[in-house]
C-alpha cells in the first residue's frame, strides 16, 4: 500500500461531503452547549442571590413590624431612620418617592428571580423578561422589566408593520396611511403636520387682516399656536409689571415676591408650589432627624443584650471620656466640704428644736 492510499484511508479525516458538513455543525453544537451551561451557572447564582436578598428583606421588614407593634402597645410611635418608614400622617414627598422606588425594585427582584428559576428549569435556555410571567394563571401580568421590554418590542413591531404596509401600498409619507394601519411614525408626522398647518393658516389670516387694517396684527388677535404662546408670555409680563407697581407703592424698601403679589401670575403660582414642596421636605427631614436621634439613643451598641466589638469600643470610649469628668466632680465636692464652716451653737440649738417638734408631730 502506497503512502498516498494510506492518507486516503485515514479515519481521522472526513471522507465524504456529508462528514465535512457535519464538522462545523458539531462545533456549533458544542458552542451552544457551552453557552447554555454558562447561562445555567449564572442563573443558579442569580437564584441564590435572589433567595438571600428576599430573606434579608423579609427579616428586616419583620423586625420593623415588631418594633411598630411594641410602640403601639406602649402608646407611642416607633422611631425610624428611612423616610419611607414614617407613619401615614408624617410621611412626606421623599418617603413616598422612596416607598414607590423600593416597591418597584422589589418587583424587579421578584421578576428576575422567576426568570432565573425558569432558566434553571429549562436547562440553560435564555428566557426574556417579557416571557417570564407572574405565575401559571397570570400570563398577562408581567414585571416592570418585562412590561418595558414588551412596550419597546410592540413599538418596534408596529413601526415595522406600518412600514411594510406603506411599501405594499406604495404610499410616500407615513401619515397618508389609513388610521388603522398608521404606525407611530405616521402619528408623529400627522401631529407635526397639523401643528404646522395651524401655524400657516393663522399666519395667512394675520397677513390678510394686516393688509385690510393697514397695520400690523399681532398673533394674539388671531387664533392659533403662536397666539396662545404670545398670550402666555403677556400674562407673565403683566403680572411682573403689577408686581413692580406694588413694590414701588411700598417705597421700594421691601421686594414683593411673585407669590405674595395681589395678582399672581404663572411665576407666582410656580413659586408658591415650589415653596410648599420645600416646606414639606423641610418638615419631613426635621421629623426624621428627631427620630434618628431617638433611634440612636434606643439602639446604642453598648446597651445591646449581645456584646459586640462596636459595643465594647463604645463602652471603652465613653468610660475614657467620663472618667475625667467624674474625678473633677468628686474633687469639687471634696473641696466644697473642706471649705465649709462649722455650725454655731445658736444655729445648732434652732435645728434641735425643729427636729424635736417634727418628731412630736
């Protein structure tokens, strides 16, 4: 057998076209398996992290509810540190914002936990957020990430459908499609074209009126978007002119704020709303500072039942700080006793008479 025939009969190389086609397919399968195994490991780690986070949040919430129950039993309000833990009558804008944010974050964590559990169940197959439902009987209910992804996907698909329909119908502009087939691009173009058309029509009418009256007609005298804009600007200007007159009537010594003017304009309403929001934030933070001080007094590390490194450190520091103060107080008391004088005989006799009268009674 020649050397060439040995090479042709070698089993280590593909001998047919089918074998040559199967080689890259095996490589793709291996790559897919490796990717699925890596995603499966990540999903398992994410699932462990989710269980740890849920347990931690539940423990903290249970401790807080126990503290609130004990405080209500004692006729008091539980102290808090976070704005969202304030009572309903004391909660402010920051507390409401934090509460909504935390609830949204908890929903995201629960959603990702369900998605990781589904990936583990499927053996490492990728599951998109919009495909992870709340439960077996709640397919239409998605988490925050799933709802966002679904809205984005639906938006892009609606654009694709409308553009395909526009291509089939040979319509030049997206806004010229039928209302049932018009997509987001068509709706946006339609609104923009209608606004531009309103401006052009109002400007044509204004030009005609200017020619008839032999003068300039302002946009405010003709209905249209530019007239509404000029009206809003004039309202601000008139309110500021009235505020200037009120300031001059007071001698100019005290500046009248927009919110304190007799005629409140848009700036006055805006300032009043901003002032009210700042006042609510200030009251909320003052109440929270008082509760933080109270919480720190009630939960000092040195007063905990179980000793800790921080508690021992605080005990040592407090002892070091209080020792000179205690020694100074003892020294001052001893000095006062040494400087005191003895009681005279007359004063001693008066004290004896008082004591005897008290004993007789």
